[in-house]
C-alpha cells in the first residue's frame, strides 16, 4: 500500500505538506488499492527513439488523433531511485517521450533527470517545477546548465513560485512578491544561460559578475508554472510557455489564451487508471482536499468559476471538519480533475487536454491502480 503522494508543480507531494499530516490531519494516508512496488526483471534493450512531428500515436484500440509528445512524472513513488534505470528504459521503449519532475520534500528536481539522461538518452527531460526561491540564482543557472549539457536540446527548465509551505516553512526563506521573483529569475536565467556575464540589480535580488564557467551550447527552454492571468501572461511574455496544474480538460480553453499563441503548454494530469470508480474517487477526493484548500489553488478555481461547487468543501475545511470537507466534493468535480477508467477511457480523456491546447501532457499516477507496471503500460503510447 502506498501513501498518498501527489506530484505537482512545485507544490506538496503529500497531505503532510499542507497540514502537517495527511489531508485529513490523521497521519499517513493509505490508498484503497494494492499499490505495491514492482521491479522490472532484467534489462530491456535500449532503443533510440526517432520521433518527428506527429510520429507518436496512442496504442491500438483507442480512436484518438495523433499526439506528438507524452510525458510522465518521475520518480515513481515507492521505487528506489537507483532502480529507476529499468523504469526509464521501459518508458522509452513504450513510446513515452518525456519525463518530468517536481520538487517539494522528496527527490530534488534535477537528480532524477540526470539519471534519465544517462540511462535513457532518447527521453526529453523537464522540471515541473523547481522553486525560484530555494536556490540562489547562480546555483539555479548552474544546475540548469548541467542538465542542458547532459541532454543537449532535450531539457526544459520549468520554474515557479512554489508555496509558502515549501519556501518559508521548510526553507527559511521569505515568500515575498512571487510574481516579481519569478519574472526576475526568468530574466536572469535568459542572460546567464546565454553565456552572458550578469551584473544586474533586479527588483527582488541582485547578481554581480556571474558567468557560467561551462557555457551551454543549447540553452534550455524556460517555462513558468502559472495558474491565474497575471502569471500566465508572464509565462507567455517572458518565457517559452507555461506549466499548468490541477485543471480540467475544459479549463484548458480558458487558460491557454492568457498565455498566447505559439507557446509550449505543459499540463500535469492526474491519472488513476482503474475501473473501480469508487476507489478512484476516494483517492481523487484526498488529492483534491490536499490541494484545493491551499490558497493559490483556491483562488485559481475561483477564477475558473468553481466557487459554488467548492464552497461547501472550503467551509467545512476551515471549520476543521475534514470528513465533511471530503464528503462535500462532488463526484462530478473528481471526474473532471482526475482521469480514471479503462485505459482507452483514460487515453481519450488525456486527448481532450491536447485537443484544447496542451502541447505536452504529463501524466501523474495517483495511487489506486493495482500495479504500477500495468498502469504504465496501459497508458503508454506506441511508436509507429
């Protein structure tokens, strides 16, 4: 059985991150499914993926349009990092094009990608996301440059403000002026990763005389984790695109125009591949309660127009009635925000995100499927 962990764009990976325990404040959350870790026996042959535009298709049996990229969140919970060699090879052989990391209180955002660069050199790599506060600007540039050197042309740096929990409570850093700090960090990274000597006074920090000693031949694209219009527009104006999180396929149509045309839109999509709807909704309610009671996500869903749907949960949560808060989350909301069902139903749901403007869907597996390897295989695209 696996503890409930939700990978997100710089946000907590468990309810412990939000309230000091599980989302209900009762200690470890246990999912109702048999989420056992499994190691893949033996080594899989390494295949070089030669993917061009429209070269990737979902597995046979699903009537969907062509999809160019498909990512998944790593590292997998309950699989030791040193055992991910086999999992990365499996992902590449199944046709996944991307692996993306988050960063909160588990593995850092860069090390799992460095391993993937060495173990599965056909995969694209991305951080979704690393906070702009928890490293100095120079160190952030150095780590990004290192990944860009390991995976030339295949690494994308996703940055975001993260949250007061991660930045202030856990890393002893004031969570001050997040919009300005993200903007200033993107501007610094643009200059530093281009090889410039940076001597600049930004609004939220100063850097004097910094230059990368190992120039980056192919500077990575920079994406910004964004929820509401201000940060979404910043992502479109200052970065190469946006990273989205905790939204429905239909919400994408409201969000993407704020970013603008011609930008990458990466979306982390929470998936519980099981036909046991009760189990999936139980896990989904746990995840929704853990996140949508956090201020930034609450404001996001107010903007999306869900105030009436979520107000009963918010009220019960503020009153300290966690059981009532969970019960107040309607099935319809869970079904919008959590992809679940048969493998074909899951693929079709993910395809709706792409149809509405997402360029890189990134699956985040929730506990609830009976077997990790089975879930990874069931959701996989195939190379044609």
